[in-house]
C-alpha cells in the first residue's frame, strides 16, 4: 500500500482528542471511540480565576519502544519502572498542561489512557496522584514509509526512508495531557504539510553535484513532509481565555552527512512555529491537514513547547535555529534553570567544558564526549502571557529526588521536564 493511500483517512480525521475522565476511563471505552474529534461535557473542568497561574510543561520522557505494541504492554501493568518514574516526575512538578515527547502513537489513544489510569492517577513513592481529564494524540510521520530512497543509500525501506525516522508508524510520537478542556473543534494538525511549500525552505544540497538544493528529487519533494513527527495547535480553554498550545518535536540535527538533511530540516521545523505565530502574510503559506490556511491571529495567546533539538550556542544544529523562537518579538524566553544541570556539567566534564551556553540552562544529559549536555527543551509563552516562575526538574545529587533523573542508564529519560508558570488574565 502506498504512503498516500495509507494516509488518506488521516486527512479526513486528522486527530483524536481523548476527553475522557482519567479516573473512569477504560481501555474499551477509548478503543471503541471513533477516530474523530470528541469531547466529554461531563468531565471535571477546573475553575480558573483571572490572574491565577497555569503551569505548562514539556517532557521528552523517552517512553518510546522498539516495536509496535510494546508501550501498550508496558503501560497495561502498574509495575513498569520507567513509566512509574516518569509519572512521579510529573506528579512532583504538577503541570496543568504537559506535552510528552517520545510517547509512541497508538490508534484510539489507548496508551495515553493506560498511562493516566495505571501511573499518573496512582501515587508513585508517596507523590500525590494527578488527574488529567483531557488528552490529545494524533498520528506521527515517524516510521510511515515514504516509498522513496530518502537517505540516498541505494535501497528503499527502513526508518531512514520513512517520512520521519522510526522503526514502525508512530514510534517517537507525542501526547498532550491537560487539566483544562481542549477546544477540539479548533484543533489544527500539520502532519502532511510539505517541506517544499515553505517559501525559502532550507532544502538540503547534494555536495557531489553542481545543482543547488538537490539532495531530494523533484518526485520526493512532491510528497516529503516538513514535520518529522507533526506540529499541533491545541487551543486550551482556561476560564474565558484560550491559550494555543503549539507543540512539536523537530528531528535531531545529526545522523546524516555533509548534506546536513536533518540539520536543515530541524531549522525549518523550528521556523514553522516562528512563521505561524507571526501570522499575516508571513504565515499565509501554511496549511493544515484539513486544508485551512494561515497562522495565528494577531493577539492570540500561545505557548510553544517541545524538544526542539537545538541549543542556542552548542551542539550540531544550524546556527540560529532556535533563536528563531527565543528571539522572536512575540515570544518570551523565561530561561528556566536548575542547579542539577550545573552540577552535572562540572562532574561530567568532557565536551561540557568547552560549551558556550551557561550549563544552568541545560535540559538534556547527553554523551560527555559529544555533544555534551545541551539546552534542547523549551516552553515559550507569548508576550500576552506573563511568566511568573520557571524551572527544569534536575535535582542535585544530594537531593533524594535525584533518583528520578539519575545518570546513564537513566531511570526515566536523558531529558528533563521543563515548566513555566504563566498568569492568564
């Protein structure tokens, strides 16, 4: 079956909102739901008063698995050590709205409901359980066959020739959990937006030829998607206000060659949100999976979240990649920090010793040889929202909670949860 045929139903029903009370959701109730936008009016909607703070977070939790079905198998128990540790981190930080990157997509939202029921709603090591009445999952480009030799190795097939790297469709996907309702009728997904449709796209160049931007053939560019996973605009209803939660997970800018196909894609995946929040003519080229064009309207409140795989000064991303967001005139960078990141950089040394970014901002504990620890994960509110506090969950080793982050092999993830509190008037 061709990729185009396989993806056709997604264009008609591009996403699934699981608006089920986590306390009572069952696997059967979720898997039997039609693959369409739904909501549950009986869900417990938290009250919000003007000026109260709401905590937004992002966490690359590494809850991806090596084969389809493994995540459901792990989350069907209450004893998976990694899932319990990830859940405890979320319980300790208590975000109101959280993006979880590297959470395998499972049709029908089954994995998301199992994680809520079996882990988040159960106390982990004495932490208070946390309930998220609303969750959102949607298909990811990872592992979806393109039908082309995208890495130009002479063969077609495997993760490197998928629309996004992955061993099976949905691996390394993402999920959003929220205490506040998701305005399902206004959700926008951008899974199938073509890279070549971005004006001035940084398309990779084959260095062995004289032609520009020719790593991908014309036929490949006809179908090649910008997003390595997907980009989602989830309107969150908080009292009388709407905050657009803009989430994604750009590809790592590595695992390629001198053509830098992953680095350039990472740059433009980040650029997508910069154009989207600019709105107007700058965003006019953007279309979603339903065929609607344009970006955010002027004055819309938003929070951009995700593992951007780009440090401002260190690592392998194209220079200026994440600056497209952190220096954007409509965006505030709260610059969350942690003492644990500083301690880790000092103890681990290696590549960290030559880094230019202050280690206090690091959010990922990578190999000490290369690239070292980096700031990769971001929660960036619009200027219409006022950040009151921010942080990275990276305890120092003397803190008993450092058992949740640890050192390699990590008990949870090589990334750290990042959170920002914003006041919503």
